[in-house]
């Protein structure tokens, strides 16, 4: 390894011109990256980690400028380099991969052509051999049947495969530095592991340097040698990965590590040190009587055919999205429903909420067959008020023209009996207090609230009618870890206080471990395993459960190691690309 | 589903639309005020002669029977006879339709050639000079009525400057129309190798086409600008930039091809606006197209002519939308997948 750093950033400052004046997004940022080294920049949203990487690539938005400092790459100052020189470097010397691989690819150009574009641009191929080289790149990123996939459009590939294609584009010209900006956020854990292992392999093969931008400490710990922690535009700590987790020096790093759901921590351990809540949350008594019984629930989505499809297409019976799923949820119990995207967990919750009609099977709630109530009539059924839902996307699930107060009052106005203004206001204030939402925020609109505050509004709205059952669909997946820690604790306290039952849908086993008594693991619409959370997580019986647990990147030393054999995408064979 | 079966399905779906149009055009003309039998019989007619004419026109039969007879006539290509011109409606339309289409197509061509580059330039530098100029042109284009723009252009280029020939039809009386092949004078004169006539036809076409183009430019330029801004801000453009692709490639291959999708959709709408605006432009420039024909027919309660016009326009729209849909399917690989 060479001692001269490949990338050196000194005292970088980036400002953005906004309507409210100049905003300093990044300041005093300095670090260096050696050849072949893997460095992670870790931080929560707004920490400036992505801005730093965009500034390095010089692809900041039009309103952003490097206000000070130097970025030296292989002896060249990138902040003063001409645009033509930068454009030559990008893709050839420094490459970047992004979050949400599907939208990072041109939707109407075949993936093969997109790889060729880069090869041609940097004279790494001619018109004669570009096709062979593009297919070779697809093979290198372990895409099965590369000759066929060369002709595929991004929408014909799974998310994991799209990210492999993005990696192929980034590495096609053999660069020296790869910047990965949240490369696996939004991908399933097993896909995340496959993609990251692949990137790690390729990195080691060609002595590539990696700059990983992530919010996930576990991911950083697993794949990087050194970690830089950023908070609000500044670097608060930089250290070797091992040292950082063993002895974090900065209080922010300590808070961040503490807030990460992990094997050795309880729910209260996640809270920042100053928090007064230390006693473990009490669990409500679990009644013997079942609250919700789901029996052989099945949902098959019919082939969507319009008139032309019926006239000219051929129909084939698709596999059921949910296949004979049965479980019982007792009063006061918290049940986790875990699985990767497409496993049928959200379809299940939609059927229980009666947003979707089941194809077969029964749903019994409070002793009544709710699957037999017509979908349109269920909204006005008294049972409808007994179950409520909290959604993953806290912004999209709030009406942008409603204040927080109006949003929380909404179910009361629609389903409750309380009508007069005074008692309504009083009830909303009570609910806000229950979810620790400061009363002065009640008159704000969603865009004026932070992610955590919007989550609280969503939860307050869900408990407004004192329901018995809350269906929580990935309620913390979009939140920063420190906010997630607080929201999870809030949910645990609410459940104890109000005797609620939870159906908690998540892809994150660590979060489920903290909040659920029992867990169901689903895969491709079928229940793979069911049991007490502690048992399932420590002694999984199904291989799939073990695979899920092993794929969780962890900061703890006993965890699974990377560089397990890289397998192709689990979903690789599914949306078989129609080859033209 | 393959693209071919998708296109076939789309064509099948347009058949009920066409039938619906036939029904509506039939009923619409029956509902219009005025009695064609009385009109036909002339001012000195007696009630008996009117009744006789009514009988000979088949107007005394019940509506369903009339409709069936109408369908039968349509199947043989008989659109009836125009009361005012005395010609068969089909031949009237066939001579006048090319005049209108030539005008509309040239106007759309001009407007695409101006609006798309303007939209692209405006999107690459929002609030720059080109953007401001485009905004001005676009606002003027939509807010001024076409007959006014037409008269204004005539005032300047014909009356004041004398650059344009007198606005009296498709060709100056000094020239003979070129031998008819397509009915488009520009194309026919070129095919005949008669550049003199081509120049004369173009001179006549220029002002009305520009008038119409000014009107159709606005939605195209706006949509191109908006779609380009959206495309340029998208994540695949960021990826393309991060891969070092040239500015040219990013702009034209990555952004523009994606941005053209909504523009193509808009084009269908714009074409129908243009056909509507044709009526006024044709009146101002004494253009012998189907728009002015339809207005005259409507005023004189000339059913068969109005019916024929409505039907022709509807078929044009259906065909056009079909073409746009097919074009869209070819441009966007995702369409075949979604359905």
C-alpha cells in the first residue's frame, strides 16, 4: 500500500444558495483515503455526508458551491480543475454508485447500452468490442445469463440486479476510487449482503479505494477499515473501525452507537444517556382470548388484463401473494411479521384492514368474520374504529393541507362520536401529550415538521379512537437511528399504557426483537417460521431465518463475517426478462 | 405481452370509438335547428312540395330506420350530397381536406422546430435569456386569438411590407395547381419538379402556417421545458454525469429521449387544437380547407356536409391518437410491460 493518499480533503466547506439565504452544508471537513483503503462516512440525515461526496465528484446541484478548502485526488486539485478535465476523470478515475439503483439507471435504455456508453466515452472499448466488454462487465458483477440481460431494461430487473448494473457502470473503466452513496438503502438485507460482498470482492481484486457513505454503522463496521462520523456538516470523530466501536470518544458517536438496535441491547439502552426512562417498559398482560384470528388467508392477484389483453394476451395463473397464512393475535400481544420485499407482509396487513379482498380464508376480529363484510361497508363498521394503522412513509401518509391538529382529529371526526370543538381540542391535546408531541407544533403543517415529529403525529392519529389493534407497517424504516430509538420506546410505552395489541410489520429483525413477543417469518407468501421472538432469533429452525439473521450487518465482533461466497440475487430468476 | 399484440389491441379498442362517433354525428345533425327540406324546396315552396322533398330525402322515416340507411350509405362510401355545393360530400371533402392538412402539418412542423429547441435551451438555463424569450413568445402565442395574429401578420407582411402575396387561397391565380398526387401542393409540385409552383405555394402557405404555429407552439415549448427540467434533475442523469458522459450525450441521449415521452402525448392534443383553430385561420386567409367548408355548411343547415365533416374530423383524431399511442409504445419499453 502506498503512503501518499489517493484522495485528500482539506478544510472543505460547501454552501447552498437557498431562498432563505446561504446555508453552510459542510464545513471544516478534512480526511484522507489511501490507495486500496475502505473508508466510511457515517451520519444521520443532514449531516453533510452525501454533500461531501458530491463535492468530490463535482456533481453538486446548481445552487451548491465549494466555498473553501481543497480536494486533492492523485495530486490534482479537483476544486479548481476544468469541467472538461473533471468529466474525463469521472467514470475513469473516480466513480460513484447511488441509492435507489432502479432510478439511477436510464429507464428507456438497455443496461448493455448504458455500460457501453461509459466504455466508449473513456475509450475503453471500440464499436467492435464494446458489446463483448459490456457482457464481460455484467458477468463480473455476477449477473446470471449476461448475454440475455445485456438487452434488458432496468424495469425488467430486480433492485439488487439494478445495483449490480450500476456497479458495472461505475467499475467498467477500472477507476481508482469508488464512492458508494447509501448503495444498499432500500434493498433487502440478503440482497444488501450480496451486493456489498460483491463490491468488497471487486475492490480487493483491483486494489480499489472505497468511500462508503451510509447511515448504517453496522454496514460501515463490516466493510470499512476506517470510519468518519459526521454531524450537522462537521466531522466529530474519525478512527479505525475497531477502535471507534470499542471506545467512541465523541458523545455524538456514543449516542449513535447506543441507538443502534443490536443483539446485546434492550429497548431502553437505545435512548441517549440523559433520558430519564430507564425502567424497562412493562408488558401488558396477554389475555387468553384471541383478538384477531387469521385462518388460511390467501390472496392471489389476478392477471391484470384490460380488454386488449383479454382479446390478445394469454393469461396464466400467478403464484399467490399470500398463501394459506394462519395466525392468532391475543389481546395485549405484539406480533412481528418479518420478511423481505414481496413476501406478502403488506398484502396481509391490507387484507386485515379490509383494503384488499382476500381470495380465500377467514379473518376474525373481536369474534366477527370481518372478511365477509363488504370492503366498502367496512369503513363504516364499528369494528373499523377498533383497528388503526401507522404507515412507513410519514410524510406521504399525512394530508399536506392538514395541520397536525386536524390530522390527529381526523379519525375522531370520521368515526368517533365526539363533535363539539372544546372536547375535540382537549382530546387532541391529550393525544399529543401521549406521544410527546409539543402542543405548539399542533398548528404546523407536515412540511414544517421533522421526520420524528411526523411519525408522532401518525401514531397519535392511530391511537385517537383508543383502538385495540395497531397495525404498524415499517413505522421506523424511514427514520434516523436516534429518532427510531425514541419512537420504538414510545410505541412500547403506549402499548403498556393502553393495553394495545400490535401487528408489527418489518424487514428488520433487530427492531422486531425489541418490540415483539412473537414473530412470524414469511417468504414468498408462505409462513416459514413462527415462535417466541427470543427463540426464533437465537435458535432459528428455518434456514431462511438463519440467512436473514446472518445478513444483518453488525458492529459486534461475534457477527457473521463478510466474504461469504457471493450468490446471485435470490430474485434473479423471477422477473425473467422477455428477450427481444 | 408483446408490443405487437399491444398495438393490435389498441387498434381494436378504437373501433367502438368510431362507432360512437358515427352515432353522435348522426344524432347531432338531426338535433340542429332548421328544416333542410324547407331549405331545399326554396322560398316559393308549398307544404306539399316540402313534404315531397322530405319523403325523397328519407326524412319522414323513423330515426332508427334513417340511421340504418345512413350506415348503409357509409359502408359504400356515400356521405350524401351537399345542398349548398350540389357536389357529393365525399368529393368536396377529398378536395378540401389536403388543403387543411397541408396547412396543419406545416404549422406543426414549424412549431416543433422552434418549440423543442427553445424548450431544451430554456430548461438547461432556467431564467436565462432564452427562457425569458420563450416565455414571452409562448404567452403571446396563447393569449392572442389566431384570427388576430393572422390579421396582424397580414397587415405587416402583406399590406405594409408587401412581402407576402395576397391572401386568396392556396395558389396565386397566375399559377396552375400541380398534378394531383397527394393533394399537398408543396409535395406535388416537388414531385413534378416544378420549383416555380413550389415557391408560389410556399409563399401562400407561409403566413397562415406561421399564424397557426404561433398558436400551437406554446404547449409544446412548455411541455418540453418542464419535461427536460424533470429529466435533468433525475437520478439517472446524475449517474450519467458521475460516469463522465459528455454533456451532449447526457443532454440528448439520456435527458431528451426521456423528456420526449410527455411531449409526444402533448402533440396529440396540440394537433386537435390546431384542427379547431384551422377554421378561423382558413376564414382569414380565404383558405379552401374543410374548416371553412364546415362553417358554411353549418350556417345553411347542410346536414350531410356537417355530418361528413364531423365524421372526417373524428376519424382523423382517432387515427392520430392511435399513431401517437403506437409511437409512444415504440419509444417507451415499459408500456408493454405494464399492461
